């Protein structure tokens, strides 16, 4: 592969790719959790939550692809195994199928954790790594998490 020459030094490209790999790992864990909830939700709001969870995991899938492609654009290999994702992720999988309110609460907490992590990553990309392209992409991703957390949080009132 040809060397990437986009005005970001090699050390910073590697650092940003690592940051993005961690983002990718958390996106995958949240995707799997949301998909699991979509498959296993039951109760009075079944269809509404089933549909909401589906919309959210589909949006997560688009974000996953965007992050993976950004890593590749920076000239680094993209991690692509569940073992790599579990190792890098700060989010945790569920070992049980919780009730509706716990599902929603768990997803809100995970989206909020992603938002905080993305906010730090945005700052690092802009200030430490001089990569406004990645900062911009992460800002868009953060906004999607903010919207999804907001939609879910409305069920907890």
C-alpha cells in the first residue's frame, strides 16, 4: 500500500487509527447489544421498542462502516474480529436478557459512555493529532449517539 500523505505525520496517523479502533470496538459491542435487545424484547411496548432498536442498530452499522473506512483511509489495517473488539472495548456485553426498562437503561448508559469517549477523541484529534477530518467524522457520530440516547431516555421518565 502506498504511504498516506495527507498532512498528518505518521505517528499521529497511527495514534488516530488506534483511537478509531477503540471507537470501532465500542460501536460493535453496542450494535450487538442493541440487536440482541431487538430480538429479545417483549412486553407491552414490544413492537415500538422492536422497531426502535432495529433503527438504532442499523444506524450503528452505518457508523461502524464509516469508522472502519476512516481507519483504512489513514493507511492502517482495520480490526475485524470479535476478539479484537472485546479486547479494545470499554463497553460490556450482556450475559442475560433484561426486561424492557433495563434494556433501555443499559442502552442509554452505553450511548452516554460513547458520547463521553467520542468527545475526548474529538479533542485529541483536533489538539494533539491535528486531524480535523477525523474530528469532524467523530462529531457526527457523537451527535447520532446523543439523539439515540435522548430517544431512549424519554422512555425512562
